[in-house]
C-alpha cells in the first residue's frame, strides 16, 4: 500500500533529499546512497528513501492535495485548481477548476485561500 502524504509532508521529505544531495552528493552520484548516509548521520527522523508519484501520477503535488476536490460535472474526474486563469475572451479570473480529462474549465473570482477555507480537508492515512 502506498502512503498518501500531505503537501507539508511531501515538502519536508523533498527538502531532506535536497539537503542530502547538497551535503553528500560529492561523495556519490546516487541520491539514494546520499540520502541513506544523510539519515544515518544527520536526520532527526527516519524517512523512506523512495517518494512515489503513484497518487498524483505525473502531476506535481500542491497544497490543494490536502483537500477534497470538486468533481467535473461533465465526466466525474477530480478537478485541478488553476490560479490566474484567463477565459476564451481573455478575461482574468482569480482561479479556475480544470478537468484534465475533458479539458473543461470552470472560472471563479475566489482565491486559493478562499477555496481552502471552503473545501473539506481530506482524512490523512
């Protein structure tokens, strides 16, 4: 089973991997080895070396991943939040929910923070 990470957990792990590469990268070209050395010597807590994209696929993780996303009314796919969106008439919107399957866009004046306040937070495993 793949562990689902919150955006904060993912960010922390990414920062730790970057630290390992910066400190021990000159000793090895293998990031897994550098991270293992980093954990043995410097890390405050043990972390998995492998960070999976199985949950998001090739999509980058965002702070919105911690919240329940609305579903596309056309195909039922979970929508992705786009900031600073423009519609077909070049009108600028604060945000838009975008369907990656059918490419529908739903524009809104709400900011990311307003969406965070409105959406339900996911239960983290």
